C-alpha cells in the first residue's frame, strides 16, 4: 500500500506514514479482480482504440493518491505567510470628482445668482418684471450703503458723553505762497525789515484735544509757529454747575472761573467777543443730552430695513416699462446696454405715495423712532407721533395735486448681468443724469444736476483700478465752461458709505478766475489756480488737506485731522473770579517768554523787538 498523502510505500495495515506522519484510512474493498499486466514477449494483444483503452484503465479508489517520487528526507516546516489579497478597485473615485464638480458649479451659481437671474429675466421676462428685478438689487445696495454712511457719520458719535479726541489744524506756506504775500504786503513789511523775504515763515498751527465725561468737558489748545509752541489755553467746563475755568500756563497756572452762560451769550458780539462766545458755545453743550439724543436714533439695521421697505413699496407700481438695446457712450467709452424706461404718470405716482403714507401710519418702527427721539429732547413723544400722523393725513388729502401732475420718466441702463451703469430721471423742472460706461480699466462719466442746460454738467473719462477712479471731467453750466474736476484715486465705494479716500482737484477756467481788468501778480496767480483736496477719512478719524496751487507750485496748504475713541476722564477744577485772578499777574514775564518762543520759531528780531516786554 502507499501513503494517501505523500505516496510513500507502506506496509499493509500501516495506520501512519513513516515519511510524512499522515494518518491512513483503510482502502475500500475492490469490486472485481484486477487484470494481470501483459507479459513482455507473450502473445500479441488484440487491437484497441484509444477510447477503449481509456475506459479499460482502472479508476483511482477513494483516498488513493498516485505514488510520486519523494525526497529521502522530510522537508522542514515553512513559516506561515498569508496569501496576498487582491487590490481593491477605487470604485468611488469618479463619483467623488463628479460631486466636487457639482458643488463647485453650485457655489459659482450661488455667487452669480443675481447675474444669472438678471440674464434670464432680461432675455425672457416682460420689461416691467426685469425692471423691478434690477431696481430691487439697486435698492438693496443703496440701503446698505446709506445705512453704512449713517453709521459712520452719525452713530459713530453716540459716545459723545464719554469720549477722548485729538486733532489739529495746520496752515503751511510754500515759497510761491510767501511770494504772493510779499506781492500783497511786501512794501509794508519791508518798512520794518528791509531785507524781508518771509523765508522764515513756514507754518502756523493749532493742536489740541477734547475729553468729555458726563457734565464735564476738558479742552486744550496750543498755538504753534513753525512747530514751536507759543501759547496754550486750558479749558474745563461743568454744565451742571454753569461754570467755565480757563488758564494760560505761560501767563498763570491758576484758573480763571466765570459763568458758562455768560460766555455763551457773547456769541452775538463782534471781534474777540464773538470768538469767546463760540468757544463758550462749544463748551456749554450738554454731552449727556446730546448722547441720549444720538442713542435714540434708529440703529443701522432698522434704517436699512426702512429704506428697502418703502422704496420697494413704490417699486410695486412700476408697470409701464419699455425695453430697448442701445449703446451707452461717454467720451468714446462705449458699452452695449439694456435701456429700461419707466413712465409714471400723475395717477400712478399718487397711488404709490398713497400706499407709502398708509403704510407709514401703521409702521411700528417709525412710531418708535419718533417717540424715542422726542423723549430724548424732553418732548412729549406721544404728542409728536400724533402730529406726525396728522401730517400724513394732510399729505393723503393733497394727492389730487400729484394726480394732476405730469409724473416722471426714469431710464435705467444695465449690462448683461443686471448691473446699473447709468440712470436718468426727468421731472417738471428737474433733471438728473448719471452715466458710467466701463470698458476694461477705462470709464466714462457724465453727471447732470439741475434743469437742463442751466444745471451743473460734468463729463469726462479716465481709468479705474479696483474701486479707485482717476480721470478728468469738464464742468459746464448754462453753456459756459467752468473748469475741470480731476479725480485721483477716488474710491467710489468708500464714498457711497460715507468715507473719503483719494484726491479731487478743481481747476477753474480763466474766465472764472479773471478778477478784473489789468494784469498783476495776484491776477496772474488766480488765472492759473488749482484747488486740491486730499482726503482719508473713516469712522471717528480722518484727515483732509486743502492745497492751493499755481502753475503746479503750492501756495499754501491747510490740513485738518481728527481722531476720537470711547472713554475719557476729566478732573473738575475750580478757579478765582477776575479780580482775584488778575491781582498778581506778571504780564512782562509772559511777554518775555513769548518773545523767546518767537525767536526760537525763527521770527526776525525786527519784529520781536517791537513787542513791549518792560525791559
């Protein structure tokens, strides 16, 4: 017998293979005799086909394995190694890519939703539907910008009762400006100083700060010449106690005390009294009352909501609209636009106003604003609201005048994406035109304010970089050329939101600046005059510089700057009346100190020697 596993020859009846150790299962009994193998050299075997030979071949028995040639030794067992798993196919890669593409398209569609809807409405909707869509987008933008400007210019000052601010005003003279002064006053100045050329005169400025805390206000102002301090004025006002204390440290450190109301009453006088009255008026403001009034104003979100609500309410009556395609062109900058012309006759306008007035009568936000602002001024809020309702009723009764009017026409120019590039409004006695075509980095700009040719007309072109515009506009009125308005990096988006950034130059025409007959240094300068404004303002801070130039050279510049922040601390002070305060004054000491300061500022001795110091 043979091993059923490795085929090694075994003794009959062996239960285990001595070669591989496999247990042996007894073979099943054979069903018939095994034919004898043919002997070599015996009788010839009868012929059989290959098929018959296959059928005659004995079938292996269950558990039998054909003998194989074995090595003379047992192989050493090999360490177990798991069969390598087939790599999984990345079945979901394509799906992930498709999902990413779908999300990207959806995100782009969301960002471009206004332009997509504008394109669809422009192409397929009736003109009035497209017009209303365009104006709804414009109203939303206008509401947001107006609310931002309102917040920047008004609500930024709600901490006026607890605020610290600083700033200054500086006048600088350049060589051309000094020449202008010498041309006007040179003969008089040279009587005191024959060699006078004003080269020493560079700047004159006032610097200071203001702190408010409840009823108290503290202010400091310092006068400087060429950057050298000359005189300082310290003021502290207490509105609750009706007193103002002031001191001039260079003259005396003690404070002079006087009734605040007395100074305020001097505002109607002339000369120095008027200046003192103006200061008194500034110091007598009730900070807490002013802050309360400002805080009673509607917040930015409420104002934006009201603007959108009532403009959209009027828009609902925009029913008669004509649509056309045309070129919007200004000074060679041309773009194809859709022109939407709205015609609102008197009856239509009356319906729109009736809807607005009726809604205002039941608007809770408007009622709250009127009541709160009135109470902040110590007025009867309910009575003020009833007066408002009465005025609305009167306006409703006067709508017959509107019904009999000619109404107005409004034309809006839009690009393919629905962006407004121009607008025209024409009523009886007033015209407004704004056209702003753009091609790449070029723009054209035309603005008309007023009645036809008698209005102010500006027209020109330039380049833009982002939101900043640089270019030149001709100014005309009544058919006369007034001059040129030049823009330099003017940020149009900041301007919409109440901030100023960039520069504007006004170059008056010779006809505008011709002061009279004859020729002189002054008239020559005026005929080549340029007025320039450099602006950089934001919420609670900013600076503006006004520069006067002639033939490209600066005559003088005036710079104002301001910076304010919440929080401040003021210490109350007390002073003496005029008689006590002036009892031990030493004016000569003050004048000597002033002369020293003037000399340090570069003032020639020919002038300082004219100041009486008592020496």
